[in-house]
């Protein structure tokens, strides 16, 4: 406990020593929304209402946030599903340790592959591919139904999260005006963490078997992938429909 307190005090002191830079402050959400959506800044009465509800309302970012939140929720779900599932099976904790190690290894592999994949795929494609990867692998593990498969699934989920998170962060930096990026990142991180907590609570309340939980993950990831795919198609077709 004393070590934790020492670490937090040291972090606080280091934080106070960071230099502060003054930047133009944007106080009105409408101004941030207008900068992110210059075409809708005039002539649309719904702009101000939407800006009050969601200052950072670029469609690509909102769709990406939903997809990324699903991935984070599935990560929390899978961790606690495995913990309680192994406990019911009365299996040694070494399997859980292997799964956590596999998740960390998957995250490292995902970060290594990210730079190479980014040369051939966009951020949106990487985010969608991460959802499909979780859906297909979860379905396969639900059918396979062995403990080794659960460890492999932890590896895949860790890799998918490592591919998706930097892709979503890059989208945020691209579509959100610079004065609003700090606030946007804080909001997005908070929402993703809350979804992770909600996802982890589900297997605590509901007694899933491991194959049942894997099937739930496959369904949720599949629905998330379809929603993201159809949402992006609707966004891309909107300018074409306005021009006619």
C-alpha cells in the first residue's frame, strides 16, 4: 500500500512539473461542430441542436466509437467469462495465467502488424476487420470448446484490440478539430472504460458456460461489424444523395 501511495505522489509531482501551453479555447460546442462539419454550418437548423447533444459529432468518429466500445466491452466480457468459467470447471489457475499472457502477446503482435497493415488498409477497414476477427474466432472457439481454444481466443481478442484502438485514435485526430481533441479523447476513453466494466459484469451475473459465452461474443461482434459496415455505407451515400 505504501508503495502505491509513493508512486501516486511521484506521479502527481511529475504532473505539476509538466510545462503548460496556452491554446485558443473553444467555449461553444456549436463552433467545434461547425469546424468539423463545414458543409452543415449554415442552412441546417438541426446543427445547433445536435452540437449541444454531441459537440464532437462527425459521423465517422461516432461510428468508430461504437465499434471500438463493442471491442472494449468484449475484452472485459472475455476476461471475466474465462475467470468464472474456469472456476466452475475447477481448473487450475495456470490456464487463466496462460490466457492473460496470450492476451498480452496478442496485443504486442497486433501493434507490430499495425504498421504493415496500415500501408494496405484504412483505419476504418482495420476497425471493421478487428470486429470480424473476434466474431469468426469466437464462433470457432464456441464450436471447438477446449481450454486451449480459450487461450487462443484471448490471443486473438488482444490482437484485435491492439489493431483497433490506434486506428480509432487516428480517426479521432483526423476528423476532430485540434482545439477539441483533448476533450474528445477524455470522453472517448471514459466511455470505453465504462463499456469494459459493463461487459465484465455480464458473466459475473449470468452463469455462462465457456462455449455459451463464446457464442455471445460471436453474435455481439458480428452485430457490431454489420452495424459499422451499414453505417459507413449510409454516410458515404449521403453526399451523393444530396447532390441530386
